[in-house]
C-alpha cells in the first residue's frame, strides 16, 4: 500500500481516494450503517425478495391457465426493480452529501483553510421559509367590499337560523 511519503513503482499516490469525506471510502460507507440505514437495507431485501417471489407465483399461475397472471408476472419484477432503483439512488445521495460527523471548524481534505470558500460545492436544497406577507390594506385604507363582506359574515354568525337571502344590507 502506498504511503503519502512514497509510491510504488509505476503508481502515483492517490490522496483523494483515501480522504475521509469522499464517496467509496470506509469513512463514507459508515454513514450507511446507522440504524435507519440498516432498516432501509433490510426493507429493500425483504421487498425485492417478496416481489420476485410474487412474480414467480404469478408465472406458475399463468402456466396453469390463468391468462391475467401473465401481466402480474411481468409487473412484480418491475416493482422489485423500482425498489432497487430508489434504494441505489438514496445510497448515492447519502454518499455524495456532506458527512454528518464533519466538524465545521476543521480544514478540508485538500488542505484549504476552513473559512475559504469552496468552489466545487453543489447547491443545497433547504427547507422552505415562511415569509410574512403584508396585506394590501396595510397602507391604512379600508377596502369597501371587504368591510361589507365582513359585515355580512358577522350578521350570518349573529343570526344562525337566517338564510343568506334574509340579509338586510
């Protein structure tokens, strides 16, 4: 195994593949062994096995003469493939994301200081933020239609047995 100070003949040292935050390293793979990820792995295996077993069952029913089972025999493996696709996409997303245990004050693996801007960062999708909206009547002017409608609603509330056609205004 090459060391940072030397190399094997014909091979250059690859510092990127041994950094702690790169996908494919053991440190990055540890993120996939949390209790939540173990549950996801187990769920993927159970679902894929179950869907393929149901597909095989439908093939046996179709061979016995049930014509509609041919459609189900094709459908269940497609479901299994979809489960594998979603699982693989989530694994790749997790490995490409920032490590959960990275302290914010440490320097990056490339040797740049922690406060230096990172040029190759991917855009982060954040939670939506509620923005306080200012009503249109905030300038002090009252909307006549709004006042009349609120008066109508108040009258309906005060007269629970009345019909809207009984409104005097």
